[in-house]
């Protein structure tokens, strides 16, 4: 239901204050805007019924002067006039008309001058901040119903400007459209007015064009219309066009700069994320490197000490030392190779070699990698592959195959299967290394050849490695003109690595290498908790040489069972163990009654200060970082208890 309105009473409005004088009017033309009159009044006076005019203005004085002329001409010529505006503008208009000799009261009483408040009329048809067309028609027809029938009807409206000033700009455009529809069935001339400062932001540009599009005539503000000669106006237009062009160029430049900043910010975020990831990978790599170096070094030192003291175990101890030294050398070689390959400093020494020969040599070299885990390694070659020849660097091809076998051994449980297959497919040699291991997670598969990439690593580090072996494989195969691909049906489903190399049509053989192994006296009863086979064996031999009685267990649960069954004086416990880690082993041993006085020593490759503090907190009496000097170990063992 529409509100009733007291149309001759005026409410406060956002448009009551004078707009600031625009820079253009003050600086460009220097005219007195308070006394400015319309330069070409014909644009107001020549309007006809159904004309919809808009006047932009910079100063209220200019608007009132132009409006009083238009209304004055109409009243003098027998027309009726309707004012739908603000309180301040009504007062100024009536004063201006009175100054020109018009009897305001007489025109009001005769119905030829009707003044109503814009905000109050708006309140009768605005629903949820939006103009309702049916209510609008009813409200305007009510106002026009108070007008006496005359020659023509002139209407001045500021409701659109009130909406605009309130921030309801889309509603203002909609109201302009509703006025146009109303004027198709009602004969009247309509003039709207907007203060120019209302369109001061870039965001107003598109709506400004929409407002202009709703009118049959658009009148510029007084800084243009106050110019009296054609030459002045042409100069002003040219200058305005120049300034508009400069502003558009600056705006485009600013937008481009803002876009560049956004792009740079995105690039910076990506770079920072990459740096953070690289930093994380570097720290993980350094931690892994320390661990991977300390384990074989510890075994080497223990084996050498045994060989120096006991001639009967010399050969076995030296075999362990040699194997662990080879492992260390392999780590160092892989690190150096990665650096050389990434910098393009590796030169391949290619020659024509038989696939059967290179495969046999590589498997022999990799044999020591599968022995500790007792993996079942099988090699099968098709007839075509056995006689096939490739052009390759023999040392590098052996390295590729050995790395793939080593990778399979690391991620395949003890006793698992590793198959090496070779076949010829047209002009290619296809080598496959398959395993029954833990498989590769789908999210890791695309990154499996990336440097330092490995599956999520538990504390036990049972899989070992630095995450560089597969990177070397990929780079070396590509340098030979081949390609390598990894496949896996998922975790627990094993994995397959396929290498494809171009085949030649010639033949030629090569040489090989091998390895061997062997084995095994009391004072202190010592339990060694170590999952590294060589490290445990070497330490056991050394302790036997010292006259102690060592027992080796491979994991934390076995250690707890051993301590429950037998009384031990000392426990030498690795931290990175499968199942439960060394910290948990210490905590559980401390709850066993017959182990209350047992000395627990953390013997581990994790050697940071935080690692030592964590070990002591878990119940260890000592923390020794691998490799341990013999004198240091003896000092701990000989300490009074």
C-alpha cells in the first residue's frame, strides 16, 4: 500500500550542499560559476513534449539559474511546471522566480506551479531499495493530477540524483528507464539534473554512459556552456579530448602496471613456495646424507678394529668393511654424478656392447645389494636381446641397471622378488626391472625421477638412500638417446621400471666382478638392537673381541621380548628401527622389572642436539652418534654400574 505524502513539505536531502567547484571550471576557464548563466538556453527552451533532457552541473547557482529560466519561460507562455526536487533547490528556485517578478502564490493556487519533495515521492514506490514500476506510475499520476490543464507541461526531477547520491546507482538508471516508459503515454517535457562530482570515480564511467543513453539531450556542465563563442568551445573540446586521451593512456598504463604487479606477486609467491620446498628438500637431504654416511662408516670402523685384533675373523671383517666402503663410494659417486650431469659436464665413452654382457656385469655388481635382504633375483633375456648390441658407455649402463636393482631391493621386503627382463622390440632394446615391493603411490609416480624425491620416510629409514639414484637413471638413459618410465598399480602392488634404448646391428662382449662372505666369545651381556645387517654383525664381532656376550635383534619388538626373557647389562639401541623406534623401545624396557638397572645407550646416525635430548628424555643413559670411536665405546662399556 502506497504511503500518503504531503507534497508541499520538503525533507532534508543529500543534494542540499553546493558541489565543490571543479578543477576544469576554476583552472581552465576561470569563469564565475555562481553567476554563470546557460550559454545556449535553446537547449532547454526548445524541448518539446516527450523530450527527456539531463543537465550536469558543477554549482547549484548555475542549475537554479537555468531551471528558473526554463520554468519562467513556461509560466510566461501559459505552460504548467512541476518541481520534484530537494528543499534547498525549491527555496532557491522560488526566490529566483520571485526576483524575476513571478507571483509564486498565484501560480501555486492556480495549479500551474506544483512543488513536491523528491525523497517523499521516492518513499511511495521504492520496494527493497528498488523502484516498483506500478507504484511509480501511481505516484507520478497523483502529482500530475494536481496540475491544471494548460498548453504544455514541464517537469523537473531530482529523484534520480537523490538515489545516485545515496549509492543506489543501478536503481537510478532503472528510474530513468521508467520515466521514459511513462512519457510514451503522458505528454510532458522532463529535465533531470546530476551534480558532476557524483561521477568522480573510474567505477562510475559505465553507469555515466547508461544515464546519458536514457536522455534525448545531454547538456554539459557550466564550465563548457558558459563559453560564449564557437572558437572558445572548439578549443575547450580539443583540450578536453587531449586530457581525456592523456587520462586514458595513464589509466591503461596504471591497469597494465597493476596487472604486472599481480602477475609479479603470483610469480613471487610461486618462487617463494619453490624456495621453501627447495630449502625443505635440502634440509631433508642433509639429514639423510648424515644418516646414510654414518651407518656404513660405523660398520667399517668396527670391522677394521676387529680385523686388527683377531686374525681368525680378519677376512670376514674386511669383507664387511669393503662392502660398506663400496656403499660409501657409491653414495659419493652418485652425488658427484648428479652435479656433473645437471651442469652438463659428463662425457659418455660410448662403444658397441652386447646387451647380455652388460646385463650380466650389472647384475653381478648389484648382487651385494640384494644379499642382506635375501631377495630372489632372477634375470631373463629373450633370444633377440641376448645377441642385441647397443651403443653405450659400459660403466654408465652398469650404473643404470645396478641403480634400478638397488632401488627395487630398498623398497621390497626381505625375501621378496626382483625380476630383470630384457627383450628386443623392433629397433629398440627393452629392459624391465620388476619387484614385489611396496609400490609407488599415485601422487608420487609423476615425480619419482625428480632429484631428492622419495616416498614418505619413516624414522626407521629402512629404505635408505638419498633420492638421487632414479634421477641419475633418467638423465643417463636420456643421454644415451633412450627413455625410462615408472609404473605401479599403487601401494603394496610392487613397481616396474622400463628402459628403452636404440639397438645396433653389431656385436661385442665385456668383463665382470664379484663378492663373497663368511662368519663368528664373554664379560658383559649386551643386546644390540640394529636393523642394518652389516652394522650389527661388525659391532657384534667387535664386542666379542672385547670379551663381551652380544645378542643381535633386528627390531624394537624383538628387543623387548629378548629383555623380558634374559637379563642384559647393556642395550645398544639404534633409533631408526622398523615397527617402533628406539625411543619407544627405551620407554618400554624401563617398565620391565629385570631391566631397571640396565644401561641403555642410543647408538644412532641421528646426532643433532635435539636428538640427544630426546634420547635422554626417553630413558637412555647415553647417546652415541655413529660412527663411534672404539675408545668412546669402550669408555661407556667399562663405566662402573
